[in-house]
C-alpha cells in the first residue's frame, strides 16, 4: 500500500532555504515507490523533480494573514482530504493538520538575534520577526513528533526556550561535503574575496566593506571584494551601494545563477562570511567543497559549520581591522588558519537528507 508524504514549503523561494528545499525534494527519491510525495510550493517552476506532485499556493506569501490562513485553515482541509502518513513543514510553523507523523523543520534563527536600529531602519520586517517569531514558533510546536534544527546550539536553545525534547539536528548538506582542506592554496592576482549572501541586515556586509576600504587605503588595487547584491534590489542594498560603492575594490555583482555561482567560487581567493545570524551558513559548506580559505565570524554557528576544516580563520564580527589583516595575509601568502576541531553531536542526528527523511517518515 502506497504511503503519502506531504512537504509544505510555500515560503521558500530564494537563497539558502530554497537550496535546502531542493535538496530535500531530491532526497525523497530514495524513499522508493512505496511513498507518494506531494510538495506545497509557491511556484513549481522553481523545481525539477518529476516524481513529486506539486501544488502551488502563490498567494501564501502575499501577507502574514494569508500565510497563517494557509497554515492553520487551508492546510487542515488539505490534510483531511489527502490523509497523509507524514507531514513535513519546511518553514518553521507547525501547521494545524492531521497526520500519523508531524515534523517541523525550523531554520529561522530570528528569536536568537538582538535587533538594533540598523535592522529597524533598513529591514523593519525582519526587526518585527525578531520580536514575534518566538511566539510563532510556539504555536502547535508540541503537536510535532519531531522538531528539526540544523545545529546543536539551536537544539539547546529550542529546548530551553520552548521546553521541547524531541529535537533532532540535521545537517543541511550531505556526505558530499569535503573537510579535507589543509593544503595552502596559490593566490593569483587580483585576489578575490567573495561574500555570497542576500541583502539582509544581519548579514553584516558593513564589516567586510569597512575592511575593504582599510585594505584599499593601505595597498591600493590588486584585490576585489565581490558582493552578490544589486544596487536597487532593496533599501538596504541601496544603502550599502551609496555608502561603499565609491570604493574601487568593492564590486556589486548582483544575484548569480547556480552556474555563475560555481564560477565565482572557482575565481575566489577566499570566501568571507561575516554574518551575525545563521542556522548553518550554506556558503561555508560550499566553500569547504571547493577547498577555499574561509574568513568567518567568531560565533557559535560558524564554529559548528566550519567543523574540522583546516583552512578557516575567525574574526570578531564587528572588527573590520582584524578582518582586513586576515585578508592581507591571504594576499601576501602568509595566511595561517587555526587548527579547528569539530564537536560531536548527540542523537538524534542526521548527517544527510536521506537519513533525515527516515526520521521524518518514522522508519
């Protein structure tokens, strides 16, 4: 008898979360013909998974009221119609549905971020998220058979904040990840420092731009800082362009296709990741796969994502001078990454999507 898994993901349309969703859907092929897969998405054109049945909900992102209507009213009706054996909610909210197993994947770290005036000015929606997202997480969270997070520190935070014990850690990257980067790379001029990120205030672009200005004043040309932003894609992006666009070393290269992104990684002398808030930080894993030097914020998420990779160095996330010094060491061929060890993760723990799906469906 065929079983049915419904994956609700109507809010995942860009960036790392869309990558996570695509990886999840790809892994559902390992469940075999005994499972029918139905995905609830914003736009089916974003996916190429012919064994998955897609149901589109383009209005779910129009407003928070519509989003909540979908989660707590419309999806309940859908569950009553389809009678799923398992329901996986991929975007934080625990919907009001009937299923034999219910699992929520929580990837928004907003409750653990202390927002400031910059967030209020340039991204007021995110500022409000940080205030009420913990209450949104709380709704129905105890109805789940399993809560999934991406890192051990988030599991501990969830257990403290929401008093849930059934929390699994699941890496958003699988066994293809390479942690063998210990050889010193050859840096060819001009040195390219890549920061692949969407224009979100917590991504902390300012510290990298300030470091680039310091380095440019010290040594002039010979390096580039590439930001995957466009001048007018948001108020915050425009602010960054107006503030730092005059610096010849800083290049606003816009959003990249997957093929373009691979080319950017290949061209990079190092990847910089100064973000102050992540549940994982997929560019860290992508940089490790490429064997690139990593300059990352000295924060818990980054240490867990870096693991035992041998080409990483950490800097205080507000210290542009420390970052500029690390960038100079890359350019001068004297980069000295620290020895960094991965900490063990307790069970339940899924190292890839295939093993996570086994937890989701209850095998």
